[in-house]
C-alpha cells in the first residue's frame, strides 16, 4: 500500500516539460497567471446560474483563493507558494520512492529491523526507509487539497471528497445465498 501510494503522489510534484502532473499544471498557471482572469473565472459561475447569490459567492471565492494582491488575474505568488508547498510536502515521499522503489539505492539497504506487525501508522514503511504511513497520508492529503483548489480554478466546480464512494450494496453478497444446498 505505502509503495503504490507513495509512487502515485511522488509523480505529482514533477514539473519537468514531459510531466503530466499537478505540479506541472501549477507551474504553468504561475507562468501564465495573467491569462487566468477574475472576469473569466466568474463567467464560469454564470453558466446555469443567473443568480446574484452565486455571483457574490464567486467574487468572494476569487478574492480569497486566487486574486491575492493582484485581483484582476491570478496572483502569480499563489501558484508559486503552492508549488513550493507541494514539492516540500512530497520531498520525503519522493526520496523514499527514488531510493526504494524506482531505483535500488545503497542508502536504502540498512540493518534496521522490520516494523512490528501490525504496523502502527508512524512506523517505517520499509526496512531502511525514513517514510511513515502518516507521511504518505499527509502527502496524499496535500496533493488532494491542491487538486481541489486548481480543479476549482479551471472548472469552477468543487469536490467535497476525493475518496471513492461505493455505488452499490456491497453487503448484498452476505444476505443472498450463493451455494445451493442440493
């Protein structure tokens, strides 16, 4: 679990030209902030809403989340700070994956004992690693929060939660007999 989740969020901090990541999106928004205007973003809220209530909500949200000191377009300081936060917040996750998953690094071979079973949330995720499950969860939460923020900037939509919700009655299998007694 820790390895797959750490690998998944590690990629999101990559800002290389070939990267298709949240970090790259934030980087490009910071460099093109003058194109993301208050007028454009508020117009996204008008689609399907001719209500002054939604207009006020949009204006307040722009001022709080995106306008910063500039106001008329995305304040470039906001994506710059968010990108720094993303890269700093994922630093230990990236180092773990680089040393233990993506590449075999001599620094990952250590004489530490395996974590006890069951693994407590703050135990190392692998021998020789300095990454805990709590750090992986923090990296996931940070990435999710920034995804919601910049997804909202692009679409004027919001996500209350990024955790998948079961869409079916998963308990039905326990209520319906599946083996005939014949």
